[in-house]
C-alpha cells in the first residue's frame, strides 16, 4: 500500500503560470487539464481545471484555477503554507533562491536560535513557504 500527501493550491486565474514558476524552481514536469477539454466555453474554458507538477526530488504540487461558476472565489495561496525541510543545504538554498523571486520575505534564510537555518516567505502567487535546513547532529 502506498499513499502520499500533496499540497493542492487553488489559484484565481494563474495556475498555469504559477506551476510553471514552481517547475523553474524545483524542476520536473507539469501536466495541465483545462476546463474547455470538458465542455466549458468562454473565458472559463481557458482556465486550468487540474494541474500537477512532479519533480525529480519526489515533490508533487497540484493546483487549479477558480472559474466564475464556482461559488467561492479563491484568494491565491491564503489557506496554505508549504514547508520544505531537510539537511541538503545546497538544494534547499537553491529552492529558497528561486522562490524568493518576487516574494515577500518575512524571515530571511539564516541560522536561528535552535541551530538550523530557517526562512519564511510569501511567493509572488500568495503562497507561503517555510524552508528549514537542519544541522548535522553531533
């Protein structure tokens, strides 16, 4: 039996752009399905019904746009924070650098009182990210 837990981010109308940005940060391949493929016409048809990024590191990020016929409008990223953590400092610093493009950094990525490097930002799509680089155990 195999299971995974993946973030699914609801965007306003820029899911394709956001997933492409994340592809630039993390690498991998995206797959996008549009509402028009399932019979929706007009401007809503050009929106992403389901998007998915699969990375070589084993990350999966899913997302979709919010068409006008959905009852609740999306506020991009406001209901989720994604956490990246581990001890591969170079890779995590690279992710931080990529995510920082156009972001609002609330905590710079630097050594914290608990000994790890930690940073927090909200990217240009409104999604919160936490990056924690753990230090080798003595």
